C-alpha cells in the first residue's frame, strides 16, 4: 500500500508561530526541562525501592559464600506467585465486560443505534485495537509497581519490503508486444497513446499497490520501468507498506514516567514519558512522520560521539538501568551482571506533554515536545 498521507499524529501537526521570538521559546523549553529534571531527582528513592521489589519478584540474589563459596542459592520468590493468581481476576473485569461502553438512547428511535454503537466499541477495543494484551500488561504493572498509566494513541507503522519482479510473469506476451497493443488501442479510440514508461509503471502500480505520485515510489517505479524496457528479465523494487494504521491503547510503566507528585496527570504542568530507542527505531519514526528526519540525523550523530551511560544507582537513570539489567538477565536477554555501561546503543528520548506559548499571545497551548537529554 502506498503511503498516501502523513502520520495523523505527526509532530508537524503542532508548530510554533514563525513570528515568535526563538529565544523566548528556547527559554520556555529550558525552564521546562529544569523542572522535569528536578522532579525526576525526587523519584530516586522510589526507584531504589522498585529495584528491590524487582529483585524480590524475580528471585535475583547474589552468590553465597556461606557455608562455602558458590554454595546453592535456591530461593522461591513469593511475589510472582501472588501476582499470577491475582492478575486473571482483575483483567477479567475489563475483558469480560460486555459491552465495554454503554450508550443511553434519548428516544425510542435511538435504541437500535445505541446498541450498534455498543457493539462497535466492544469490537474496537477488544479486537481491532488488540487491547487484551495491553490490559494484562496494565494489571501486571499495577500489581508490581503499585500504579501505572495508560493512554489512547494512534499506532502508525510502516515496513520496508522488496520484491523480485519476473518480467515474464508481469508481461506474459512480452513487454514490447504489450506496449504496442496498448498504444494501438489508444489510437483506435482517438486518444493520445501512452508512453512505454507509463504503460510499465501502470502495470507495476496495479500489481504491487504502489503510487507514482509518491515522491519515493515514483522515482523507484520510473527506474524499474526503464530496466524492464531495456530487456532485463528480473528486477528488484523496494517500497514501504503500512503495517498498522489504527487507534491503540498503550500501558505505560511508571518507571519511565516523570510527572509532578500528588498531581492529577491530566492537569499537571507536564507529563514526561522516557523512551529508549535504537538508531534504527529513530530512523523508522522519522520515515513514518513521527519525528523530523533532520533532527533525528543530528541526534544519532551526537549520540555516536557521546556516552549516555550511567553507573550505580546514584542517579535516576542509573536506577532505571539497574532495574532493566536485572529483568534482562533473568529473562536471558543479557549475561551482564550489574554492568550499566554500553546499554546496547539505546538513545534516551523524552516525550513531553506540556503547555507552551507557541504564538506569543501569552496563552500557553497544549503541545507535545520531543526532547533528547543527551
């Protein structure tokens, strides 16, 4: 499928007024970042407690030296067993709901419409949005961390695909014969005959659901058509297809959230989600329209020159890395033992929901700010 439109939740949806003073906007962002860092530092004690809870649940213990070195350290963690018994009952409160949303008819004529809306929302949440796994994740986070967050978002993802096109399959009668027939048919209908490139490009569009109007696909289709007309028997075409374009319900681990304590998250001054992306993830987000390609390229170049690792648990980043390291080792994803250096090249990026004065009128507008704390 051709990418015929940009991502509906792209960062380009919200832009600062070009007339606003850049220094004033920079001042607002710096003040916001200082407040976020101060709030994050206040979470250090809570993060250390979470690290101990992770150790208890996953049974992570240091090697024993008593009564002898490397003695057996067999233990049976109790937290995981309790959560395993508690989780299905709580998850069923959501998953067994039928319907998931109630609609009240105002008049007798609206009764059927209300029931259809209930069925639609049940299908939307449980089937189309695939919320079953998200609900189980959310319940597990609440049991493990004490609280969790969730949000509605739009899931928009693309993937790069390649196809080897056998020209004989695409044009069984031969390329030249097909082009000649179509041009003669156009002349008989007193129409302007299409060019050979147009005929081949049209065939490729119909076969692989591509779009010549797309900047990237159009150039690729023209090159492929020229190779086919030159007599090549097999050609390779590369394109991107939409893998997901739907609403999504996402659980958020509170370990990766920075929000002022004792405040309603929806009314707080800011709500920050900490992401850790690989370079490939960032490039994919730029391709899908989530982030500007120029900024992503600058971030990757800057991250390659700097080290963003932290050691120990003296900082909030170090505490989060310690927790992730324990979870990775228990899951068999890592052999490291408490080492937090070289976190597989992941780059931290903040997604900040905040209010900024984007047009200089003194009123702060709701916006989403992506910030790399490198």
